[in-house]
């Protein structure tokens, strides 16, 4: 994860402990998450989540592709597309009816273009504001 996001602003380095804490979270679904391997090396991953309480509000059962990463030197080979397809298949098999993800519009890999090509539709946009206080 750290290597896959090394070129993305605002992505802090995760320690082994913080990564383990995330993997043990109540919404993380390792059974629905996927890895891409080249030999014994992880070259990409999709960590997926599910928020059961959201169904009461949305009327849907959403699987979230919470964090998708591919090593920089492996990009452009269809790994992200394959991970997304495998994640969507896992969601379908689990009985979910929607696949969700969010993306930083300034992502250096232009990930939002990939998501659109794979059929994801824009649901909402967010803008963050900041004010420096002294």
C-alpha cells in the first residue's frame, strides 16, 4: 500500500500496526478483498468494505472498493481493471447489488477515467475547504 501510493499526495505512510488495525476493522471484508500477484510479490490489491447500516438509509447493499492500489511499475497492464472485476464478482456472489468507490479527482494515475470506462457512474462530488488559523 505504501509503495502503491508513494506518488499520491496526502497518502501518509502506514505502519504495520496501523495497517493491521485497518484490516481488523469491523467494516473491512477480507473475504471480498483481492490481491494481484506476480510470482510471490503483491503488485496490486483491492481492500473492500461493507457498511451494513447503510442499507437502511440507501435501500441498497453496497460493497465498497475502499482502497485499490497497483505498484507504479505495474500500472497500465490491466491489473486495476482485473482487481475491480474480481471485487465486483465477489460483491455479486455475496448478494450485494452495488459496487462503490471514491477517488481523488487529482489522482496522478487518472483513476477516475478507468472507473468511468468500467461503467462506474458519478454519484456525487465533494469539495474540501481550508482556513489557516493562527
